[in-house]
């Protein structure tokens, strides 16, 4: 595998990147105004502590609870995420990344402001989505990253957008190959249809086959029962739901489930 920012961050291992799903943020329909931002910080702190105790390889902060999602997020979302990460910054022991759904410019700004090592976003393609017509702009996002003097931030590009249907009728492997050629991401992510649903193994295999020197990660739905098979093909995975109480995306992290997942992942990697 080529020496990239990805390898600089994660070394030679196939990383398990675990999600810290922030509670609904101010301005979103599910926001808890009684608990306020302090409650968001404390919930994130508990999840972060559990994930780091399980020895995940990295964590990623995301606003998964800000349903319905937006393609141009409220400024309050990005500002609150920056505040929460800032409150936890001294406690973060692992490399960390950010993802502001579904706004690449906001993700870049958040990464730059917080010192994140990487970000996840949809950067290429055209989609019919739950959020309406969706056409991200990789060139705009990457130029913005460089204007903010953070060219070191690794861009993890999801090429199979959740909650959306690609209007590009090329097969996924061709779209992934083209994304690497045209937008130069540091890793390619392959997803299922929605949060918590697994990517098809045939998709992972096809994308990895055409991108042998680019890191390819499973982005959704990796479970305790599948992590071994996934890591035989993929160069790592991003996991959220499987580490939660009862495997429920909207519940807190379950420390025991997280620890068992990492035991299985490390065994699969030969750690």
C-alpha cells in the first residue's frame, strides 16, 4: 500500500475507527433543550471513555442524531461540535476524525478548528437522496482544506452514499476508481444503504480489486460476526452501531461489546 496520510495516521494495521455519535445538537428537531450542551458533552465523554478502554484504533465524532439530515448544516451544528470536541480534547488518546452530515465544507472547517487527523464525507457523485438532489464538490472541499492550512487532514471519501441513490450508472468499482483518479482521497469507504446496514462483500471485493494501492474501508454495518471476513478484504472499518447497547445505533456505547469487537478485530489482524 502506498505511503499516504492514511498510513501516517494508522501505521500498517487495518484500523477500527469507532464512532462517537453526539446527541442531537442545538437547532435539530431532537435536541434536548433541558439537558443542553452540557448533556451532549457528558454523553460523548462516556462513549469516548468506553471506546478508548476497548482500545479502538481511532475515534470519529459525528452528528448522526441530527435527523433529518441537511446538505448545508446549521452553523450551530458545526460550532457545537467544535465546542464538544474542545471540551474533550485533553481526554482524547487516539487519533480522531470528524464527520458533519452531509456537508463537506463544514467537516473541513471542523477538522481544521479541532486538530482532527481525518474526516469522512461524500465528496463525489450525484444522488437522489432523502435530503433532495445531492451533488458534492470534492474540488471545493479540498481547496478549502488547503486554504485553512490543514493539507495534512486525511480525506476518507464515501463512494456509496447512505440514504441515497446514485444517478451515476457506472458500477461502484468504476465510480471508486474514478474518484481516486479525480479527487485524490486518502481512503475510499464502501457503505450499505443506511446507517448500521452492511456493505455488500461483493462491493468491497470489487472496489479493492480495482484499487489495490488505495486504502478501502467498510464504512457501515460491520458486526462481531463479520469483522473477521471484512478485514480479510478491507483495509479497516468504521463501526458505530455494533458497539452500542443491544447493537442499537441510538443507544450509548456498550463497553463490553466494544471490548469484544476489538478482541475479534485484533485476532483477525493477527495482533
